[in-house]
C-alpha cells in the first residue's frame, strides 16, 4: 500500500544551475514539484535559472539546501566532492531530506558526508544529453515548450 503523502509535492533546491540543473528543475516543475531555491557560482547561470523558474530564490548553497526536501546537486564532476564536503561541514543537511547528484563519474558513496549528517542520498546520471535546458527537460520529463536559452 502506498502512503497517503507519497505523491505530495516536493520542495526542490538546485545547487548548480547549468543546463542539467535547469532542465531537471523545469521537468520537476512540469510534474508539479515546487522549485524554491537555486545556488551557483556564476551570476549569469543563476539569473538564467531564475528567469526560467521565477519562484526559485537565488540564495547560498546552505540556505538552498535547508529550504527544500529534495536537493539536486548538479555541479560539475570535479566540483562535486568539494561542494559535498563544504555543505556537510556547514550543517546544510536537514535530517531526512533527499539529496541526489547527477555526476556520471561518481556513485552515491561520494555523498557519504551528507548521509552521515542525516540525508537520504542517491546518484542519478541522466541518460539524455542537455544541449539546452528546455529540450533537456522534455527528454527527462516529457515536457515541451519554449527553450529559455534560445530566447523564444
């Protein structure tokens, strides 16, 4: 039997607002989830993300993680380990929250510091490529529509 709240909407934070992070956020929004926060190094990528998902607030990675029950770590492969260590060190984990990374190079074991802090962790490398966020969201979530990166 499925629990009554199994299909409730999640609040989602994206740490790493590039093509993959934006595409997954768009797909999750299309599926009824609520993307509430985004964090990233570059203001251009964060601004583009917020333009595509205006309900998302641009905040620090720790604040983003604490604001959501699902945290997507969509940073580059080389950046993932330092980001994970930093978030664990800075008490970003709320016990029981779900954390997923999309690196094709690393398994879920890389998220062990977050798991030790109480997170439920997973690795999920999306199979499709992401030439642009909206086309990528359609590939993973069946969405369609305007590609915010193409300006149309």
